[in-house]
């Protein structure tokens, strides 16, 4: 992450790994650690005071997003709108 020309790299350690956003949020709400969430996922919990923002004056580095889809079965236009950027 970076701010005002300063850059730091933080390597997190974790003992819980989930691949479901709702389970991830539930773990954070249960006090199991810090979360790295998108604004839209965090907002309802921030508004209710269940989560508090950290590092607000820092910018996170961008992360790549990959789109994987089967060649058949999905509309090409739906897949294209996800992959155009």
C-alpha cells in the first residue's frame, strides 16, 4: 500500500482461509481478525458500527482480476462486459 510517495508491503499471516465472501465477513464480525473488503461489501457493516475502517489515508495497490468461463453455455456479450477494461 502507499501514501504520499511512501510504500510499504505487509505480508499477512492467517490461520483461516475461506472462499466465500459471506463466510469471510462472518469471521471478521466474530472478531477472528482484520478483513480486506471492497467498499460495497463493507458499507452495511460500517454503517451499523460492526466494522471500523483501518488505514483510510493509504491506497491499496491494484490487483488483477481474471475471468474464466466455459466456451459454451454463457452469452458472449455477458462475458465480454466482464472482461473489457
